[in-house]
C-alpha cells in the first residue's frame, strides 16, 4: 500500500511514478560513508531521503542502508562513480523491496496473472441446504437447549460447547478422515464422555443415567476438532528427571500446545521412547540423537493437528515444514539451540542466511539463541563484547527477520545465583519474516515463568483472536478543555462509598 497527500474530494487513481524504497550498498568502502559521499552515490539511483541509525552511527559496515524515492520503472542493479584519482568504481545496489507492475492495468501491487481484469464473472447457482445440513442445525439447537438446562455434567460441558460451536458453522468442506484412524480425543463411549467418532458421527453421551434428550447422535459429513494448535519452545535443561517430565506434560496441556521444541533435553536414544510415553503419549517426535549422543533438540507434535517434515538439521537447529491439518496452512518453523561458543554460533547464522533465499512461506525461528541483540538485554555480570551480538544482528537484518510481538518475561534466562552474582539475559526469542506477519498479524509470543528450568518457555499463539481482548483505558487531553471536566472529577472523587475508596 502506498499513501499519497490528500488533494481534495477526488478519489481517482493516479499513475505512481515515485515510490519510497530502502536500498543497500554492500561492501562500500568506509571512505565513502560520509553524508556528502553517500548522498552523491545514492542520487545515481533516485532521490535520497535518509539513512538508518545503524548506518549513521557506523555500527555495521557490511552495507550502507538508505531510504530512497525512486522511479519504479528504473531500478539499476549497479551504479558507477569516479574516484578522486579518476578511477571508475562499480557499486552494486540491493533493493529490499521492488514494486510489481501489472502489464494489463499498469497498476502496482500485482502481476498480470492476479489482475482483476482477467477474472470473468460467472453465474453460480446457489445450492439449497441438504437434508444432512438441516439435521445438523436441528440437533445443534437441541444441544444448546441441553446446555442451557444444565443437563450435561460439568466435566463434559467444555467439549459439548466446542461441538455445539462447530455444528453452528456446519460440516467442513474439502477434508476427510482416514479409515481406521483413531483420534486421541476419541473415547470408548463409556459413562460421561463427549467424543468425536472419526466415522463421520458425533456422539454426545452423558452416561446411561442422563435424560433421553441429552443423548444425541448426529450424522455429519466431516467434523474436525482444532483445539490444541499453539506452538512452543522450551530449554528445559534436562528431561530425565520425573519432575521435569511432569512439568512439560502440564505445560503443553495447560497452554494447548500442538507443536513443541524441547531444547537441551539430554535424552539418549534408548530413553526417548519411554519419556515420550510420559510427557506426550500418542504424539510423533523427532530427535537429533543420531548426530548428538546426548540430545539437544527434540521436536514433538500432535499428529492429528500437524504434519511435520524435517527439511534440515544440525546440533544447533532443526528446520521443519509444518502443515496444519485443519486449515491446510503451511509454514516453516526453525527450532534454534545455538552453541555457547561465539565462533560455533556463526555457523548457524550462515545457515539461516542460506535458508532465507529459498523461503517463500511464513517462517518463524524460535528457541535459545545463546546471545543478546544489544547490551540493554543483559543485567549483571561482565560487559558484552560487541562481536558477541553483531553477527546475530547482521543475520536477522540479512534475512529480513523481526522479533514477534511479545509479552511476559523480558529477560528469559537467569543464572539463579544470589546477590551481585545474579545475571539476567534475553537469550530466548521468536523472530518471524514478513510473510508470517501478513498471514497472522495477531500472532504473539508469550515468555512465561521459567519454572524448574532457568529459561522461560516461549508460547506462540499464532492464530489467536485479539478482538476478544478488553480495550484498555485511554485518557485524552482534550477532555480537560471541557468546562464541566473539573466539576465532574470533583463530584466523583468526593463520593463516600466503599467502591470509591478502592479506586482512589
């Protein structure tokens, strides 16, 4: 989207001949980093507007970054300028974004294949609801009535509400269930169960003692439960102890996690299967014990929620292609457990730069990066050398990755020592690309309390509905300009009641 100044009441679209674009001048000699030199070089591409703060302070010398106003039809990949001694220097130009021009309508933002002028309107006959769909609506009303009259036991009300909501939206289209597949949510139909039968039947069974109107059996084409679909990652610092196994089990149940990366699990090959039965029975998993005898990254997921394909891996990362079965959305997830050594961490940063060239889907990278991004992310201990975090900063910039909107703990790691020896750092983070932000603008990373570990778990609620949040109170300065403002405040403040005393 490109904004232009308001020129009146006319809403006609005008042809765009100038757009703002950030450019990068890689490997530019430091002698040309002055304001005058950069301005002259950048003017060969267009009209320079400003440089970013990192370029201005010269904290990064890999490339100079400049905001330009350019003609989108003329975007040279190289410019040439003459040195003081008469030598001609060739400078490469990288564009962080290039506008797409449509050959049909001469408008920017889409190509000819996506142009609306190519779409021919066709008359489509509206289908009448089938007998099955009418039956679903009728049974949904019966289930609602049973819930309102408290005819369903308390332990089954939550699942009954979920079934009721899905019935209201009608049976799903374009999905299918494999014959013989048993969902973890499916029960044998005993007393007090609310279960989903994968044979295209929903059964709401409250036991033989319940009233007849509560015992419903509905035939629908396909109905899929999409309850636990959050993503999480946690450096648990060892998963061999029963207390930590219980901690992980309670964590993914409480926060409805369907895809989980467990870092520094320290599990050997012969122990993984037994531990999986305790922390996530029925889940699929992948471990790196074939390359790391003492496990570093363990990826586990609910196979009824996600399909996970391991694309690349090492002792410091596991890169996955994930497909959510309900929505059929695909995206990349990279679980990071970076090495303690600064030089070893450089290897994974270079890998991420290589992966970014082939990523066209939404992409999230989360885990323990084992370094901070700036000195403000550390409290206590020795000062941080600039080289410790400069490589990570350059990697994120080169891959066009940003920190996901977050809440909870800012410093995600603590050495848990006493007094002056205590150190806090932000070592764990979740970063995403622009495609992720566009696909799920409401996604949020929640850094929770560390519990038995010294690292905070990362909970990514990537498809939550932020519209359900209560709006925060905002005070507008213009209120004070109203003549009645002071009298209203004095009146409310002078009230003598228990409620008023609490809010003073």
